[in-house]
C-alpha cells in the first residue's frame, strides 16, 4: 500500500510503499479516507516525546476516518472514526491507505459530516467538549474564556460553549488568521495574546469568567486565572505556550476558584465515543466546526512541513 513513512526522527515522512497491515485478534482493517496531521503526530515523530523514540520505519497518524474492510466484530462497509497509538507504542498509524485498528477504538459514524471535516474535528473535538462538560461542569448562563481560540480544540470549545448555553464566549488568539477562525467558530469577542501578563489581564476585563478552557498555559493561563469569577474553573489541557504558569494563592482562595487538569487519556471508551458523537451531531447542523484544508497523501512531505511551521489556514487533513 501507499503510506506516509517516517525513516528519520525529526524529519518529515515520505510518500512510499509500505507493507499492508494485518488484522490481529481484536482488531480490524480500515480503508482510510481522511486523516489529519495533529501536534501529537509531530511530537512522536520527533523522537523527543515522553513515549520515547518510535521504532523506524513507521507510519504516523493517531486518528482518521475510513471504511471497515475486514473485521470479526464490525460489518464490512461501516464508516468509522478511529484512533491509533502510532508513535506511542509499536505499530503504524492512519496516514496510509489502510490501517489496523483495535476494535474498541472504532466509532461508527452515522452523521452527514464530510470525512475530512470529521477528521479535522476528531479527538480535538472530544477534548473541547469534555473539558467543558465533564471537567468544568459548565452550566447554561455561564461566561466562558477560551485560550488558543484559533486552534482546533479552541474552535470546538467555542462552538460547544455556545451549544451548552454560555452567556458569552471570549477567545484569546495569537494571529489575525486565528482571530478569524475564533470569530467564525462563534466567539463574541477576541483578544490578542501578547507577552505581557498585566496587559493581557487588562484586556480581558473584569473577573467575570466562570470557565476558562486552556490548551496553551504560560502567560495566557496566568492572566486568565486573574479574571476568574467566584467559583470559576480553569481547565488546562495543553501547554503550547510553555509548561509553566504563575497563579496567585490569594486570588484563587478569595474566589474559591479551581485549576483543573484534563487529558483524553482519562476517558473511558464509552465516554470518548459519546463525546465524539455529540460533537458531530452539532457539527452536522453547523453549530461546531474546525477550519481545515485537504491535501493528498502524495503531498504528505510538504503538508507535514507546513503543519510543523504553522503555515496553514487550519488543520491539514490528508485525503487518501
């Protein structure tokens, strides 16, 4: 089969021939139709992740969309979303014509959303939805602040906050392109992220945010913690701006505020499936969306480089 094959850690994969996957016990073969290049793919392929350097050569890709070709548990022809552990454990991933997928990681799709759009949303959609619903326990009428509002998680969180009845949604972004994506996702207001914590705090305004969704950390998280309302919750699910932030004990105590961690890895299979299904139902009516661009599998080397340097108009999805 044709696949995106990584031969050297830290370098882009190339479009090449690769052995077809074999369905083992408890797994299915999926003919892949669309697969995104996500930050976790880039991290694992760099060889510097906490999972350790993956054995080479291998096919990256931790999620995708396709059609079941061979399975002992799922009817052939079933359209599915799937996750893989490529780069984290031994084995190949989704950036190929076919993938071997554990049966428990298959999610049957019955919503009228394009395969590429499903791939763009994917596990980012699960994270954005569950950070609000499960971790923050957001209630209708609460005010929500989304850091990294132009990213995939941020766009989903903005749309999800709207769906869940937020009284207002403000996004923090890095660039004009991110600003446009956050506004398209449904943000009422967008604030530019700069290097000065005090200035960002001032721009965010009064401490009236009940929920903060934070995939970035760093300066943005520090400023956001200062504008939490009484009983406010800041949910961190990433550190794209750094691994450290500074929080004031007196602010957190005086407002009985909470700082919470989130990871998709803490979810059960049922939780992940239900969250993705919910997000895609809202995506089907245009309430939740992630901006994306499609690129052919043959152009994976260029696409990988663009994604790693941020030269994109949204998430890059390989069509296969």
